[in-house]
C-alpha cells in the first residue's frame, strides 16, 4: 500500500506486484478503516478420523459422497480427499463398450 500512498496508481500496483486489482481496492478500503492487519481465519475444516470414515464406508458401501459427508459432517470435497488419501476408490460402473464386446466375442447388436 506504500506504493499507492507514494503516488502510484492501484492498477500499476496490481501489475507490479502481480496481484488482482480487486485485492488492491480491498486493501485500500481496509487501510481507510484501520484494519490492514491480516484477518484471523474463522473457518477450519472439520476433521474426522480415518477410522470413523473407513467404518462408515464399510457399513454403507453404496452411499454417495454426499450421503457419507452428511453422516460424518464433512463436505463432499473433503470426503473425496479423505477417501483418496485412504486409497478407497469409488464404485466402478459395469458397462460394456463396443470395443470390449468385440474383443470378448459378444454380439452387442442383439
């Protein structure tokens, strides 16, 4: 913000420091109100033990990510990240493509 206070434009500051113009404007508003210090983070992702999640998935293997998330108190993306880290894969849909049918000798045109 010292660049802007010394006469530089907000647009130039954004280009010079490789940050968005909206960020400069937001910082300028915060500087006017006297709150330029870093904001304290208010939201932390809720942590669930791997054991709880693994047991739930074993008990309810057909539940969707949304259903699992609702049950254990996580967002869909956090459930996905936990399961990926635990190397638990999603259900695979059984389907037969034309190429697979040809290689297996299945007549898919019936």
